[in-house]
C-alpha cells in the first residue's frame, strides 16, 4: 500500500502528512508515505485543491485536512 500526500508545503499539507504518518505508525504495518510537492505532478493527478490524500493511486480526499482517525478509516 502507498499513501501520497499532495501539497506544496502549506501548514495544512504538513498537518495532513503528520496525520497520515501517525495513522501508519498506529497500524504498525509497512505502508509507504510519499509527499508530492511538484505542482505539475499534482495537476496531472487531477487535483485542484490541496492538501489531498491518495491511497494506492485513488484520490480519497481533496482540499480537506483529515485527522489521524479519519486517515485510519480509509486505510
């Protein structure tokens, strides 16, 4: 499983990355978390609002700051 956090580095993007990493740590499994900051790459994925959460290539959330528990619910 791969989680991607899409965002240019704004505070909400960093907070979503933190929530995702905390969720992965709580699960105790090997899940890769990747931060995508390249605007062109983000747009290629069809995302217009950040932060965005992508799990295994599927857009889960866009333009929202999710809590650790919300991220866990998607995993």
